[in-house]
């Protein structure tokens, strides 16, 4: 098979076309979710929740966050492992769920999870029975009858119901079923998920092919990532990128297409930048999410938004949505490259549009 030879610019443009970040905007929210395969449903709202920012950056201000909330409540989109997905894709995860905590040989940590659930099987059955009779319910309404507490050095220590629900979701027994106000609701998966299940090996291949279609270009192998890998195995066709070591896989249907770029403000969890190694190799862009750093050690800001212009990532926007004060506060626009007049105008227009979409008055630090 021919190995495609790409420049970094070619590779970037391929990735941006796949991620719907060129000048041609998609038709609507469901089109975006199906093309990207997932939206990370992280609730951090320093500007707006990540899933909403991803949709806004593709659709513009025609998108309203209520659309996503309604779709999840009506289950025309589903949430699995913290990602919003098209409901038809759940069939690709059912076989994996049935083999939880994984295919043998199990690693020590997988055996530990299995043993904890087995030791608390009574609590598992109690939760399933309560959901069967009264679901959907928030986690606070589910019984904690665990005989062995969950131990962790993090925030989940002794949060037995939280962890049990997590594992029941991974096992395919419980599913997210929308929200009631700020509360996430849980129900039996059989009431939420489609009945279809694709065999394990076939499902893995289809998922990898859909992932490559959404990324455009990816490594055959990459570091492990929880729930959603960054690599694609042997699907697609081989490629090399000028100036970057190693081989890639590309979706050939996305090659050799005309490209027209635009300016966009991205969520820090956007799939274009989520795999930081891939981002660095293709875009030569320096970025970290700094929300977990002490304020004095941040270079760009708590929830700095990557700035896309044309086919390059050119800076970061340090901004905060002060909803109580009614202000979208811009503290800094960090320029990775000197902005031309046209770039400055385009970035300013995107910032103004984001403030309007948020329904906040724009306030730019002098």
C-alpha cells in the first residue's frame, strides 16, 4: 500500500477538516456529534461547559445549550463514560461492557475493581432493584449498603454509591438518563440503550475507523487514555509527516480536498488539542490546561482557550464568564506569533461573538 507523504500543513488541514473546523460549517448539533463521535461532557464552566464550547465553535451562535440538555433528557443523545455520543454508537460498546473489567489476563488494578464489586454485590443488587422500581433517580436517592468501603486518596474516598454507579455503567447495567435540574439521573441501561450489540472485535474495528474519520490523522499506537483511545490501530492508510518521526494513519477520503480556514476559539478539551503530543507534533503548539496549577504558576490562565486562525494555533485567550456580574472578562490574549491586523480583527470578532452567545457584556483588560 502506498504511504501518503504529508507536510505538517497538509496534516493540520486534514485534522481540521475532520474536526469540522474549516470554513464549511456543519448543518446542526446532531451532525456535529455524529461526525466527531463524541463530546466530552465536562462541567467546568469558567467560560462554558466544554461540550457547549465545542458545539459553538463548529455551529456558531445558532447553537443554544438547551439543545444539548434537551437531547440528553429525551435520549436522542446519550452519555457514556462522561462523553456525549450518538445513541446508535452504544451498540459498539455493549460487548466490551459484558466483559468488564476486561479480557484476561487482568491487570492487578482490574482485579481490584472486580473484587470490590464482588464484595459489595448486595449493594449492587439493591441499587438495581431501586432503579427498577423507582428510576430514573439521582445518586443521592440510591442505597449505600456496601460492606467494604471504597478507599481512595482522592475525592471519591468512601463515596461508595458514586463508585458503584461508575462500575455499573462500565458493566452496562446502569446508564445516565438525563438530568433533573443540576442532578444527573441514573436508570437501568436496558431502558436507555438500544438493544443491538456488535461483537467485540468488529466493534473495536468500527470504533477505530470512526475515530480516525473524526480525527483525520492519528497514530496507530499511542499512550493509553481512559475510555476513549487516541490511536486507531491498522484502520485507514499509512502516512508520514514531514519533520515528524514515525508513521501515522489517515482517512483517505479526507485527503486532497480544498481547504479554507477560519478563526475559532476552542475548548481546552477540544479533540483537536486533547491529545497534547499529537497537537505538539502537528501544530508545534505549546499548551497545557492550567486549572490545576496554583495561580502564580499559570502562564496563560485557568481555562485558557486555544485560538485557531487559518491552519495554525496562534495563541490563547484568558477569559472568564462572570455570570453574576453579567460580564465576559478578557484578562489577556496571548500571542504565540505576532498577530497581523487581519488576525487581530478576526480574533476580536470571535471574542465579541462569544460574549454575545453567552449573553454577557464584554470587558477587556487594558
